[in-house]
C-alpha cells in the first residue's frame, strides 16, 4: 500500500532511551518499558518481545519509537507509543541507534 508524503509527515518517530524494563505478570511475551523520549516525563510502552530479548538486553538501549500513536491498553496497561523493529521470519530485530554517534533521546527521525 502506498501512502502520500503528507501521511508520512504525520508520523512522529524519535530516538528513545530505555530506562527500565519490567515483565508484565500473567503475560508470556509482554514487557513494560519506561523510555526517555526527550520529554518531561518518561513514556510507558508495552511491547511483545519478551521471547526475543531479555530485560538486561533492553536497558540503556537507544531504540526507535513511534510516539504519536494513539494510546492502547495491553492487559490493562496503557502503551504510549510503539517501538520499531524489523521482521525476519517472524522474529523482531529492534532498530537501534549507532552508538558511535551521540544522538540524544528525543531526536526526530526524518
């Protein structure tokens, strides 16, 4: 499906720094991440990648976040964005920032 350039401009994609990661009780695959997206408060994001990444793998990682997605609840916990990942044979590979460059949390992806 093709979209217009104006539709792409509606997306607010930013660098996020994972500050903490919690396993959601009674869930096999969900984590609750607290992410610094350069805003006053940390952003809470629920993601289904627990089968593929350990909590330790995620903390202090700079990842790519879609920040203006309408909030949605997963198991009663509100998610305030979506992390972006590539899909290879139904396995997610997080899109991360090259650590050789000092790109701060909140930087806009264009």
